[in-house]
C-alpha cells in the first residue's frame, strides 16, 4: 500500500508540472508612448502707473501714511523706477572743536526700486552725496559755508521684497559711506537673472530708541556755522549692460 501511495503522489506531481509547462506564456502588450503640450503666455507688466511705496517694516503692506519729512514718493513710471527715496535727518548738535559722529533721528529710512523690464539683465542702484551747505543770508551778502569732511555712513542695511519668498534677491552693500561732494556709490546691485520685481533696502532703527545708530553723519564741526546745513542725494538706477 505504501508503494502505491508513493506512485500516486509522484504521478500527480508529474501531471501538474506537465500542465504548467504546457500553459502558453502571453507577452504583455504596450502602446507606443506619446507626448502632449502645456503652454502658458506671459505679457509685459503695466509700466504706465507708478509702483506704490510699501511699508519697510512689512513690505506686503503699502506705506500709510507717507510722511514727507521721512522721504519722497517719486511717482516715476516706466520699466525701471526708483519709487521712494529717504530723507536723512540728524539730531541738533552743538559745535565742538573736533570731528563728531552724529546719529540720525530718521528711524525708518529706506529706498525702493522696481524692475519691470522682464529681461532679467540686472541693475545697479547708486547714490551721490552733494556738499553740506549752510546759506547765511544778510541784507549785505549771502555767505555759503560748506561743512568740512562730511560723510554719511549707512550700516546693517536689509534687503527685502514685496514678495515674501525673496527669490532672485539683489545684494545690498554694507557699510556704505557717502562722501559729500564725492562720486557715485553702489547701494544695491542685482546680477543677471536677479532683481526682478520691487525691492527695498532699509536701515531701520531700534523702535525703543529715538536715534538711529545705523545712519550717522561724520563731520568736522570745528569750522561749522550756526544754522541748518543741507545736502542733496542723487539716486540713480541703471540696467546692467
């Protein structure tokens, strides 16, 4: 009996193997791959309207109100614009027989520029400081006096954008030293493929203080006259060649 059972098992297994071997293998059919397209069209931005100045403490919001004592909204239009420039005001200082470093009382100064060229060529923002002049007018004469060896130093400037991602960010220079009567100095620069959109460079003071240590006037006050000295700052935004 045991031998018969063994023969039965072997025979059944042989039949199963033969059945599997006889089963035809069907090859998997695949279709030829195909391609389609996705298209998007971008048009040039509207450059007929000025870019609104934004709040340097939160660039996602417009600057409101705009205080003419703090800076100037330019209203410029076109593919490349300087939208807002700062006024730097310095605290009243007693004349001394030495050079002095005078801190600004402008707490939130910033400059804002926009690149709407859609070319990605990059740009350079520069500034030039004129002479600090005190015009003393009397019935007999007008006496213009220039402040000696005057410089404005800007430190720890921060670059930000209306776009919170800050992609394609330009580079802000620091420190920046503007010499009265000197040449153009680079403030902020965008290399190729960078700087598109609206950008700010700000020198925000400590809100708990009344003076801004990031903006200082350095001058020899020994020969200064009593009164107000004024200087013009010329800002220039140029596209990279």
